[in-house]
C-alpha cells in the first residue's frame, strides 16, 4: 500500500454494543475523513471476498471491532493485523433448557447431552467457540469440565454479515425441542430474548458483576484491530479513527437510552432483550482500553481457543498490541476537551 494513496477505508463490526456502532449510526467516521477525500464504508458494500474480510481481515485498509475469536484466529492464521484496543461489556451468558425440562441446575446436566452449533465450513466456527466457552464456565462452577458431558453438533448456516437472522438460536432451539440434546448455551441479546419470551429457561447464568476472568467469551473482551500495513504507513489515519471511537463512546455515556436503541437496531433484537443482556451500564463501557486486566482476559481466551482447536498456532499478544495509537488518541481528545471547557 502506498502511504499517500489511501482513498478508501473499510470498516466492519459485529452486531454488538460498540463505539463503532455509535460512530457509524451518527455518521462520525465519514465526517472525520471527508475533507481528506478519503471514503469510508462498510465491508458489506463490497464483494463477497470483501465481506469475508470481517473474518479473515484480508483487506489492506480495514478496521474491525467485534468478537475476539475471528480476530485471533485470523492473526493465528497469518493475517497481518494490529490490536489497537479492547472493550469489556458484561453480557448475559446462560445454559438453558426447555421450560418443561426436568433439569433445574447445571449440576444436573453433568454427563448429559450439550447441543453445540456446527457451521461446517473452513472459517473459524466462532458460534461453536462461544457455546463451548459458555458451557466451560457453567460446568466449572460445579467442578466439572466439558469432557464430563457429551457434545452434540447442531448443523446451522454460517453467519451472514449484516443479516441478524443468522445470529440467533433458532437451530439450537429446534434441536432442543426435537429431543436431540438436553441444553443449549446462549448469550447476548438474542439469548436474553429467548428467556424473556419464555422459549427457554436458564439453569445457570454468568455473574456479570463477578470477576472478569469468569466471564471471558467471544465478546468479553471485544477487540479493535486494524490492518498492520495501514497502522505502519498511516498512523495518523489510525489515531483519528480511534479518536472518533473515543468521542462516540463519550457521547454515549450521557445517552444510555439512545445507545440501547442503537444496539437494538444493530443486533436485530428487542429493547427488552438488549436491556436484559447488557443492563443499564452498557453506555459507560464502550470506550477502548488496553488495561492490563483486559489483556489478561484475552490471553485466557487465547489459551482456550488453542486448547480446543480454534486456532492454528499460538502467537504473542505483546507482539500483536500497539498501544501508541490509542495513547495518542486519548491524549489528543483530552487536550481538545480541556480547550473546549476553557473556551466555555
């Protein structure tokens, strides 16, 4: 990539609570680069190969905010990416059964059949990774492991970027009703919607007020990554992108209801599901950070993914992280806020 010839920036984000979602909804990213003649657009506007970059990170000028499983799998597979920041939004995670199921606790499910999604494609199956991680936490709470239960695969279509219909749990619920398994692992607003509507009943749920390590999954923490070529050759563009996310997160802190509405539209889930999944504090947790505790959570997730075959090879998180762009973005934003306050 020619350092001076960047005319198009691509972005992609998962349908989850994020500063990117706010920035996109408010047109902040397009406005930031408009005077530079740099277009900004979602990968969903591109070809099938361009859209696949959400999972492969295979574009030279791409920013991604979303689940850590595809981000780390891409890095493990050789994608040249840089980790710019992390966010940690506690979310509902549960193991659930049908309302009339005889099982009342996670302990009663030890030795039973646990349904897990199976996309049947070469791309990393992040839905299966999420499911197994949820079961892992639940079973650990009663001193058991995944090896103590039977995993039953449920065929489902791969996620389609921008199509919320492929993000739900319809296939797992159908398998549960057909008697193919005894429980499903759910999370986020789509999972909370199932509970709110009485479709399933939780027998275990994560303590979102507890230690972060006990909540680690695909979305906790979420990763903000960029193509390394862009980070190396145009650090100014990267810093401005992060500043825009910081501004979006700051705007959201004062507008909790508006943020929940944006998230509801992003996810394709009800407001009740969003509120049940993420709680009232969602708007205060969207600012990017490289806090040591968050990095430790990501390291824990990386070990889990390696252990269960979701990554091809290990890599050093320290080599992946570049703290400079976020540090500069935060400093510039702080300076601007101080100057603005003084002018008032």
